[in-house]
C-alpha cells in the first residue's frame, strides 16, 4: 500500500510540475459588444495574403469566442515554431475607433503560436485558430502587405526625409516609444 501511495504521489507531483502552472487565460481588454468588425488575414508569404472582413454579429461572435478566456501556455524557446507554415491574423475594429491585433502562426507542429500584437504577448495555443478562416463565409479578397497586422510598412515622404537630413536609415524594423514600424525603401 505504501508503494502504491508513493507512486500516486510521484505522478501527482510530476503532473503539477510539468507545466500546469504555466497555463494562463487570455483576457481580451474589450467585450464582444465593443467590436464593430473583424478583419482576418491569411498567408504563407505576406505578398500572397488574403483578407476577409467579418461584419455579421454571428461571425464576429465566433471569432471573438476563439480568444476570449482561451487557455494558453506562455511561449518558451522550446515552443518556437517560426519556420514555414501559415499565419492567420486578426484586427478587431472597436467602437471607440481603436484596433486590437492578434496573430496566429502554425508551422506544422501540434501547437500554434498566438501573439497578442497590441499587448506584445506571445503564447502557445493548442486550439486550431486558423480553422476559423474556412468557417467564416465572408468573401476573400487580395490584401496588401501594408495591411497585415504586425507587418505594416512605413514609407517616408519627402517631407519626412528632410526632417531627418543627415541621418542614414536602412531597411529594417524601428521602434520608438512603443510603436514598431518597418521601413521599406523602394
């Protein structure tokens, strides 16, 4: 009996220490009633992105429910799955004229990477968020790379360039006061 107790106790401790404490629940900072519409983007290569706009209440509710109170695991280096795969991104347009962005990347492994772009948080999700693209009956259209959540490009006007005269800018990602922008010189 003592051996059985020891085995059960060991299994219980192993279960508790195996990462159960790393799980967290997504809490969106807005309610369903605050969402005006949701833009969804799907791509493997950003240049080939497609876009759907969900404006019907049942479509918005379906997308919102994928994330609200979803149980996820905080992403670690071992969970990195950034090579290849498909990305489905979401931009929630809220009634107060603000946006909230989420990106889901699935690289072929069991779990996908879920990034709350607005809050700069990253998780591992076991739910197939990408399946909502096929579930949404909205019409798909081509999307520009500059529209993609997290990949917006900034082009400098002649006026902007004169403001930074004498400063050499190179193609890349620039961050200033919490704003990240990609500079594409063409």
